[in-house]
């Protein structure tokens, strides 16, 4: 147990603290602020009244995207690997006494039913790198938003004619997240494990947006910039970084049945909102996960299946069903292959974007407000990795995972590398 503070301190030193002038949330909001008048979309014509007729739409789009971005990041961070929950030894029972046998080193993302054993202690550290490039199947370099005027004056939408002016915004985003998760698991009894995971997260956001006013009028009253220097196009940019402690997790695994070859356990996990959600370092809400774990063993082949529920205290995307299935196979005395299908099915309310605006004049027609579809953000990933036993109690971990569907905010490829120390 004395190694824990030193390991945490060493990991903390790897992640420099930062205090950006603006949070990443504010940087993201800046992608919707054009010109120099200090207002979203910055329409200077009669700015106290007329220019603000686009602002509610901007704020709605900004808040929806920001909420969705933050929720999607927290969902991904909430599924970062915890590689300090299994021991490299498998036990069989002889006359009711556990006897250690050679076996696989366990899964990386999934869980097997067996606990560590009383008094055993596992330390682990894993670095995960993600570069997000899609949002619900739309490339982050190709996100489009259209903002329409409020209906003023006559009841028909589109009268007066300037109501038909549409502001088109194309946004190009790059979001990179790197996390170092340091974890410790202790065998409180022969059937109960306690664990804690502390992630250190680094997030980098860069982006640009281009806006233009689409109008049928030769001299539209809408423009960017200032009254002295009006323009029909504008641009904005974001560039920021942040780092710090993410959402700390506490874990409890209880083995309720164990035979020579099979077992069943319950796993409970609480992730606390210790990460700064304004800088995309955490979720800003408490997350609770409860799962049942079944695993069996045939020689050196150990398949497992995990299923349960996930609950978040936020208003959107707050419940889900967790389904993981896979196996770990000892290929040699030193190397274990681990493969998992990782599923998170969204059950609660998700983020919905305004879909379309319908104009009444000059004839009925619609304008799509975004190219991001409304969909459930189900997550299905394939995880392929391995553990190399450098010694009896020291293992090196490597893992790749790729998305198998387009739900949520996704990275086309992610990787994890880590270490495990097993104190017997």
C-alpha cells in the first residue's frame, strides 16, 4: 500500500498543470462569435433589436453542440480502461483450499469473475490516446449549421423578405484527449476486491468556423462586422489546451460463486465529478455502474460476459445498458491475448438538435438546420490487446480499439499502453 502515494505523485508530475485564459468550453463558444462587436454572429444593423434576432438560434445551436460534446467526451472518459482489477494467477480449489495455477493474465477492458484473494494487491497505470474525428458519423471537419431569423412582423414566416436570410456556419473541429489512469485494487477478503482509479487527463481543442449570409436581397440589412465595415462572410477560430485530474472512480467487486472453472460476481463503480467539465476533463456529474460478471475457463482459454446498467445524474444521456463479451487466451507462458466487444446502449434522453425550419413565403420550403443526425448514441467497439509477463508480478499491456458503429463522438482508432504490478 505504501507504493500508492509515490505512484500517484509520479503520474501527476507527468501531467503539467495549466491555467488557460479561457476554458475549452469558452473556446468552443468562440466558434460562434464572429467579428468584433462582442455578440454571437455580430450583426451590427440596429444591433440592440434587429441584430439580436439571430442570437437565440445561435445560443440554441451552441448550447446543444456544447452539451453534446461534453456529454460525449464524458461517456468516452467513463469507459477508459481500468487495468488494475485482475491478478495474473488463476486458482482451482482442492478440498476447499485455493491452489494457484498458471493461466491467462486476464482481460484489459472486460472483467472476469475471479477476485484477487485476501491480502493481494495490484497496481496499474495505463495511458490512453484518442483523437476524435466523427460525431454521429459526420466528420468533425464537415459539421454544418444553419441559423434562421426569428419570425417578426407578419404572421407568415418569411415576410418581410429579410426573414428569409439564412446564416450558414461550417465548423471544423479537432479534439485530442490523452489520459493516464492510475489504479489500485486490493483483496479485502477472498471474495471482495476494493479499487480506486485516478485519471489524469489532457485535452486539446482546435477548430475554425466559416459563416456566410445567404440572401435573396441585393442589399440585405444583415451583415457581419461593423456598420462602417459590413461583410457577408466571417470566420472564427478556437485553440486551447487543458490538463488535470479527471473523474475519480471507486470500485467494489464481490464474488458470489466460484468453482474450479466458473464464477459469478457483481461489480459496482462510482465515478465522482472531480474533473473540470468546463475544460472537458470530466463529466461534471456522478456516474454509477452496476454489472454482473460471468466467466468460465477451459484450460488456458477464459471467456467472460459482463452486463449491467449505467446511470448518470445529468439531464441527458443519463442511463445506459452495458454489455461486454470477450475472452483472454494464454498463448505462451509470457503472453496473453485479450479480445472484447464493448457495448454501451443509450437508454435515456439524448441530445437532440433542431432539425429544420419551415418558411411560409414566398412558398412553403424547409431549411435543414444541421447535418448532424438525431440518433441514439449507442457505442460498440472492438478491443484487441495483450499482456506480456516480464516477470512473475510485472506485466506490460498494449491495446487497440476501433469503433464498430457511428454513434456518439468517436475516434477512428485509439490505443492504450500500460503496466501492472502484482503484489502477492
